């Protein structure tokens, strides 16, 4: 909700100050449809040139995250730690072969089904299962596994950040597109140089509206939206880093409780459960799980 409040605050302060200074909206409102069409049309066209169809779908689909925030909440981190506790405990007590049925068919697994939100995240499930498969293939060097996992995380994060990069590029270009719209307005004005001063003043004011819109939209909205998305992607990336840290800790020979505690230390502070809360969650896991 801070984002909606921020939008209202930007409008209120910018246009409120304009009105208090004696500014009139007639000039802006008269030029807004034409200048706005030029700026937004060019910005969207440039995005179409620079992006693929899949990238555009990601941009549209991820805009809601600006308000909704990160995907993973505190409860999800507790669920993740509990899930990995069950997996590492089974690996320690029964061996990697016992996990084969769970990693080959995770959507039918009684362990993964206990955590439906995580089970719906394709990358999280594939990340866990693929890493355990590597272990079953005798790739048990913690450093090699960590390097392989790190490469997967980098690739996933790079792909996830595509919408933020696209929005940032749009924001970077909008001031220049505002100048383009302003120049076109000046060209139009020069073609009417014989008009009286009051008409020329209105036309020049309309032309300058293009520069104003380009800068205002770029730094008041588009760039902050891109930065917000980037921060959300960075925060959600911690969820997968916890998976990496716990599985690598397991490969170093730690007990399941110790591996999970190492993972708990990687959880962002705002979502990190206390030792007591996590211990209660682990103790509440049914014995049959």
C-alpha cells in the first residue's frame, strides 16, 4: 500500500505546488493527449523492439508485484526449513535411495505435498530435486555441488530480473522521448509564427509539456517501479539461496538439525524465524512424515 500512497503523494506535491505557484491546468490538459501519446507510444514501441514476446508477458505479469511485494513470506521460510529438514533427515537415516520416489515424482510425494505453495514453485522443486539427483550420481563434493547450484541461481535470477531491466530501460529513455515530443511541438509552433502572442504562448507551453511529462514519468514513476521490482526479485532470491546453503551443509556431513540451522541463518532478517519458533515447527511435523 506504500506504493499507492507514494503515487498519490507524487501527484499531490508536484501539481499542488504548481497550483500554489499560480499555474493553470488548461495548457497541460490541452497538450496532454497529444504529448502523452507520442511519449508513451514511442516508449512502448521501443520496448517492443528490444524485448521478446516472453519478456513482455513477464513485464505485464510482474507489475502486480510492485504492490503485492515479495512472493515468499515468513511462513514460507518456515515451511522451506521444515521441508529440507525432512529431506536431509531421510538422507541421513535411510540414504539417498530412499528419496528416489520423492525426487522423481515430487508432485506425488507425501513430503512435498505437505508444503503446497513450495510444491507449486517449479524452480524450487526442480532445484531441490536436481541437486539431490546429482548426489545420487556420486557428485558429493560440496564445492562442486555448490558451484553447480550457484550457476543455476545466477541464471534464474538473471531471467527473473528481465521485467525490471525492461522498465528501467523505458524509464531511462522517457526524458529523451519527452524532448522529442517538445521539439515536435516547437516545430508546430514555428509553423504558426504569425499567430498572436497568446496563441503562441499556448503552443509553446504545450510543447514544453512534452519535456515535463518525459522527466516526470521517468523519475516519478517508471524508474521507482523498476527499482521496486529489482528489490523484490533480490529478496525472493534469498529463498533459493537457503536451499543451496542447507543442501551444501548436508554434504559437509552435518546433522539435519545443524544443516537447517545454517539455512535459518541465511533467511532475511525480516522473515527469519527464531530458533524456538523453528524448533516448534520441526517438532510439530507428524511422525509419519
